[in-house]
C-alpha cells in the first residue's frame, strides 16, 4: 500500500493488523482519485473512518490544504501517525482518536470540509448515520464532494445486472442511505461505479431547497468500465 502520486509519491504505508481495519484496495483508490482529481487542490479534507489514513494522505500529497483524520481504534491512530510522519505530511494533519459520532458532535458548527471520505465497516449502518449528521450540522462546504465506499452484493460477473440503472438506484438508496429517502434527498449522487464488489458513490450536498450546491472546477471524470 503506497501513496500513488504527488509530494509523497511511492511512500509505503503501514496498516493495523486484524479484521477491524479494511484498507481500500490500490485499484479502488486509483479509481477514486481519478474521479476527484479536480476536487483536491487547496481543499480541506475529512477522513471520518480513517483506518491507515491513506485516503486523506493521498489527498494531501496531491495538494489538499489540510485534513482531519478520525478513527476510534488506538492501533489505527498509531498507524496514521506513523504514515503522516513517513509522508512528511504530519504538519497538515489533525488526528482524532475518537468515535465518528463523538467527533461530529464536538465539531458541529466549527468545521466545514470540501472533501469527505466515508468508509465505515460494511453493513454497520454507520454511513447513513454519518451522512445525516453531516447534512444536519452543515459539515459539507458548498460544492463539497463526499466519497462513500460500500459493499455491493451483485456478483462481479453479473454484467447486465450491474449496468441496470434501476437496480443501481435501489442499491444506492439501500446501501448508502440505509433506505431513508428523506436522507437521500439531502444529496445529489454524482457517480456510483462498481469495482468488483465495491461501490464508490460520489455525493454532493443539496441546499435546503433541494437544489445541488454549485461545484467549483470541472465535473468528475466519466465512470470506469
């Protein structure tokens, strides 16, 4: 697991052992940063379930201004600290060793982010809860991009089913928003491509009137096949 490009390019990263941390694969990480490449420079980043910290550190390596990395695991926090030192990006990181709920509660009204990574344990229900708090407490800056990673229960070989837009919409509502249509209405889905059994969903917040907030810069790249 390495930083792909930027100031820390090629730096090997460490990750906590065991089943509590599930690093994003290199293939998926490359796909994510291809999609958001125009939404990184100068941005303020939140990595809410940081694990090794690789997503936030990749963003910092590519020119993000600063990042807050949150993880409740002591082992994960230690890995983040080591990786921040190895990449020489520690000065632009704030590492929070706490639960995502505690962090969001304490930071409400004080923090806004342009780029938010959300990769909680699959099937935990944490993603929908985090998205609701982010919307209700106005954590996302206007035009922010939220990158959500979820499990997809469509077998990778089921090509036709994977391309079915109705099924995709149904799956996004279920897996990303926990089936909550009111929550889903708070966001616009920009993209939701599949990589094996991993779904990456890019969201941007809607304003209180239900309109998508204006995004700076070019639109994300097209979906990978």
